[in-house]
């Protein structure tokens, strides 16, 4: 497909050159532009047709290309190309799968029998498509906001003896960023190996001085997916949205919080930042370590897949259920997290509670939620009251009428900004991590989620969700139908773009 795109660019440039310089007197400006744009639309439309995407995505791209040929062409180059089957991602997927098989133990069959039948099915599905085993030797603790989360992170960073690994989507050079930088520099000076992988697009505002200060101290700073706009870099749309910290191979953190002062509630617009992170200790940290090391290898070719990094201390006699870390991304052929979410929803017996700041489901998840509600399952959705990304916010609300009609209860969080990414099923099974309930997280971003089976942390998530509902306002179908007509137009327009978001 990459060669096809190169041919498109070559042919387009040739046609433009010909009509501009060789035959300009014969063809007018309008004619050669029309021919060039028509050619672009036909060729790219044919390429999209051959990719066998979902019909909705195919039709959306054809409409965009037809209505706005030039902008649509640029937009396609940046956001629309399907690299899931390209060599670079195929290679990463194969290497990742081999690493999981080599270093991840098989799930303990005896322990699996302690789970319900539905949960066993989820474990097998997640293990088969996510290549990760479930651990019954892992301690977890839910951290419900930035203040609690970073208090724990800063404390545990200070304890590092051998290595610190960080992987983040957004890193800011503000007060929180400086605190973390100072600790990393101190630990690097003490001989601790510090490796920091940050997304090149998510952290595009991170100052060069911040990076250089860390490098000067011996911290290895590596951007994930550097973008070179002048040549329309082919990785622009595939971002590393993971938030991972691993300390000495035994302590881990994963969840929704990036590194920045707004996550501590210091932004006047957002106010209190409601988010959820997870502290992890024990065997499941190995999977977080594997995910980090494989991403590190993908960007640097430095291989640290050795027992010294992948042998966490095992915790015994926890009797606290199972923990399974699952990575998803455009390098995986199965849309891992989306399919596990789909299984969670369709197998729910009593209730499905979801919190997501960006709710743009694909047709599978959208149908699953409506059918679950129509079947008598209690389905609740918690979303922000105020927008973060306005197009996404309004596109999200376009799904509300059908869901409300099906019996889904929707709540808007009003205490501040709700950024948690949570799914709770039947009070026993939960997911917490970096993946939103949207098509970008399902198909484009590199994500990671923890799945909790009958753990104490699951109960904490339930209680936190109930508390969140007390500071939220429920949306009723009658009230929602009364919204201004202008909002309906905005929602419908944003909805048209939802397969591209």
C-alpha cells in the first residue's frame, strides 16, 4: 500500500507539472485543477475500495474526497492510510507475539477454575488475541485522581535501585514535569538506568531544554513516532497513547493520567480532574515491562528482553482474584481491546457501567450497548459535562438519542473534568487503562489496559463510580430532545467525521 501511495504522489505531481508548465496555454487554471483533483479522488477512492474497510469508513472517506478533493487528499495522507498490514507493523506484531510466548507463563488452570464461566471465557479470549496470561500473584490499588496518583508515583520513583522505565503520551515542562525530571536526574546520577519513551505528537510542546537536561544526566530520552511534516510522515496518525511506569521490574503504574499540571486540577477551565490510575505490584508488572521493552526496541533496536528485567518478585497468598495486562494497537490484527470490550458487554448478566471522556463507538460496540440495555442489563455511561475536544464532544452526543431510547442511562460529570477510562461488568469484572471508548483507541492508538477479575480493586472502582454519579446529572430522553436545533446540526456534522476521528 505504501508503494501505491507513492505512485499516487508521483502521478499527481507529474500531471500538475505538465499542465502548469508544458501545456499551460492550452489548459486554463480551472481545467487543470479540476483534472488533477478528479484524478486524485479516483485513484485514492480506488485504493480505499481495495482496502476492504468497514463500509461506513469507506463511504465517509469517499464523501470527504468528493466534497473537498485537495484537503481530502492531504487529510488522507495524514490520517487515512491503513498501515495495519504494512511491513513495519507486521514485524513489530510478530516480535511482540514471540516475546509474549517466551516470557509470559501460561495461566494457572487450577486458579482459572476459581473464576466464573464467563470470566474464564474472557481470560481465554484476552490471552489468545492479546497474548497475555492472567496473574493471581499481583497486588493492585486504585488511585482516583492526580493528587493521589502522583504522590504515589513520586514516592516510588525515589525507591528505584536498578532501573526506571516511563512511557507517556503527554509530558509537560511545568511544575509536575519538573518534579519528575528532578527525581529522574537524581536517580540517574545515583547509577539507576532511566529510559523515557514519550510520544512525539502528544508531547510536541515539550521543551528541548527539558529533554536536554535529562539527556545530560544520562537519562535515555526517545520520542515515539517522530513526525516530519514536510514529507507527510506515515506514522502521524498512529500514536502511542500508553501511560506506563515500571520501577525495578516489581512496581508498575498504568492508567489515564499523563504528566502535566492540569492532571492535578490546576487548569482553571477544567478544574478538578477526575481520573483513574492503577498501582501494580508483583507478577503482572512483567507484562507492563514487556510492553515497554518491546516499544523501546521498536524505536531504538536496543533489546533488553532479559531475565534481569522480566523476573518480578512473586507475591503469594494474596487470594485477591486475577489481573491481566493487555496491549492494543494498530500493529495487532484483532483490534484487541475493542473485541474484549465487546465480549464484556455482550456477556454481561446484570450491569455494564462505563466511564469514558471520549465516546465514539464503532457499530459493533454501539449495537452491543443497545442490545444489552434492551435485554434488561443495567447499562450506565458516564461522560464529561464540558468539552475537551469539541468535535469529539459533539460527535459523542449524537449517539445519545438511540442509546437513551434503548434504555441506556447517561450521566454527565459536573464536579470537574472526567477523564477516567473504566468498564465494570456484573460487579466482578473490570477494565482500567488508557483506552477510550472510541474508534481512535480501538484502531489507531497504541493502548494498554488492566483487566481485573474479582479483585478488591474492582470493588474500589464500583464505589468510586457510585460516588461519581452523586456529582453527575442524568440526561433524560425528554430533556435531550429539547436541545437547540443548532446543536443537532453540530452533532450530526461531527458524527459524519466520527469514523475518521
